């Protein structure tokens, strides 16, 4: 941050702008400091890229611009905080998981375990005990359904991890 802008803000008694430029307020995100610098540059009538030089050559104009921004700073900070609150609320809403999301994998696991147990053990025990001839299910279909579940459940992360290593090299 420009030392000239910070010193002018300190000299004219603009503590909010000084603290924002020193990144004491909004230290986690430079967006607030960028907004303040852009507002100062707009009010001074120069571009952001030449504001440092302009502050050294024309400190009176920059002082007036900083005073205007200082008066508007509480509203800017409140707007910035509301934006952060809305972003956080949106993040919480996006990361909230539904009941279906939590139960589809275990339900499929138990269903597949039961189908394999039935095809390989329970069917033959039932045929022997009741002396009937129930037809066995087609194991290729069961293997296909199991493979599809494993591809959906584990395949995405495996592919992402494999191709992520390949792409970064």
C-alpha cells in the first residue's frame, strides 16, 4: 500500500481510511482496500495506477478525496460486511447435505451385499431346505450393477486423483 496515502490519511485525521489502507480492517481480503483506493482515485480524478505519484505532487487534492471517502467509509464497511455475510450464508446453503445424500451409499451397499448373499448362499439354502428349484439370478447382471455402483461411488475420486497427477506434471 502507498505510504503517501497512509501518511496523508493520518495527517488529516481519517483513521478509518488509514486502517483500511494499512489492512487493519479487512486484513483477510484486499477487496475492501482496493475499493477504498479506487474511491480515492475517482474522487481525486486520476487513475489508480498514478494515484501514488499524484499523492506526492498534489497532496491537497488527495487529502480532500480521502476526507470524502472517510465520510463514506462506515457505509462502505457495512456494505462489505453484508456482502461477506451473504457469501457465508450462500456457502452454508451449498454445503448443507440432504438426507438422500447421506443415505444412498449405505443403502446401495446393504442392497448389494444382500443380493450377493442371496445369490451365493441364501438361494441354495432355501432350495435345499424347501426342496424346490428357485432359479439363480444372472451373476453377470449382478456383477454389472455392482461395478456401476463402484464406478459411481469411487470412480469419480479415483479419476480425479489420477488425472490430477497427470495434468500437474
